[in-house]
């Protein structure tokens, strides 16, 4: 049985894909093997959009799609505080 690539449509974009053959199905930028977590982590680590574009050969729209994906994922989750000590 063949598993098809799943494209994630976000705000009219299909820049994020989930393909079991790429990074064990982690969300990546379409046309690359760059995981969404790498883009978001790079920004959190202080890299600029321009640095990420050069380092991973991505467009500004790719970076924004990764941020939208992460934002929507967090927005869909439910979070509960951990008990304090």
C-alpha cells in the first residue's frame, strides 16, 4: 500500500507538506527537506529571515508558511499547567 504525500493547505498555501518518505513524516517546506521545526528554531535562535533564506535556500513566503503552520498547530492544542513542586 502506497502512502501519498499530504499537503497542508494553510491560508491558501500548500507550502508545507507531510510525506512519510521525508524526515519520517515531519512537516517540511515543499520542494525541500527543511523541517518546519528547523525554520522556527532558527528564528527563535536569533537568525534573521535573510540568514535563513541563504542557509536553507528558502523564500520569505516559505518562512512565513512555517510560522503560520506552527502558530496554527499551537492554536489547535490544549495546554494544562503542570503541578508545582
